[in-house]
C-alpha cells in the first residue's frame, strides 16, 4: 500500500490525534475508517435509487420529486443535512 501526506491545520491534526488515541487506534486508521464509512455523492444517489425501486416493488409506492424534496427539507431542518 502506498502512503501520502495530508495537510491540515495543526488544531485539526491535534483533535484527530486525541480522537484516535481515545479509540485506541492510529490517526491513519481513524481517517481510513472515516473514509470507508462516509458515502460519496454517487453512492448516496445509488442508495436512493435502490430505495425507490424497493418501495415501488414491495409496496407499490412511486416516489415523486415532491417526496424527495420533502425528505430533503426534513433532513435539513431536523438533522442539519445540507440541502
């Protein structure tokens, strides 16, 4: 495996180091776990498409653009997810 450096502010590095230490892992492993657990926009789009297909196939519900807009608004309002 090849390695590289990532430039971050000292405060960010220090905070990540504390988090890694508290979890009993390395900074590199902490970042690897974050990267693996954080879906890309493309992965989120695919999950959404799969959910829409499931709802239609299993329950006969066709998700509309209004449904998606309402869900996006709810996520933004209640969870702070960018819309």
